[in-house]
C-alpha cells in the first residue's frame, strides 16, 4: 500500500478555496441567468409601453381632429347666425346715416 501524504493546513486551505471557487461560479451563473431574465422582462415591458404610447398618440390625434372639426362647425354656425344680424345692423346704420346727413 502506498503511503498517504499527511494533510497539511495548506492542503485544507486549497480544498476550501476550490469549494469557494465553485460556489462563486455557481452564484455568478445564477446572477447572470437572473439578470438575463430581468432584462427580457424589462424589454417586454418596454415594447408594451411603446405600443401603448403609439395607441395614445393615435387617439390624441383623432381627438384633435374631432375638436378641430367640431370647432369649425361651431364657428360656421355662429357665422350663419351672426352675419345676417350684422348685415341688418349695417343696413340700418346706412339708413340712419343717409337720413341724418341729407
């Protein structure tokens, strides 16, 4: 039988360092996996936010168009109502001017 070399304090430290190195590698892999998972989730959230922003922009543009059309319609109706009254007042003023300055 071969004679066994006695285990020294240095041997114990080396064994412990090997175990610690394995644990650190394991933690590094787990951290990298978790980082990748979080990165994928954030990328997915970013895509969804971009889609929602696009939809909101479209809705905002449609709302602006509706408001523009609505206000234009109101202005036309006011013009239709007010303009004849202005014309009548202008006609009366002309009559008065003619009567006064004769």
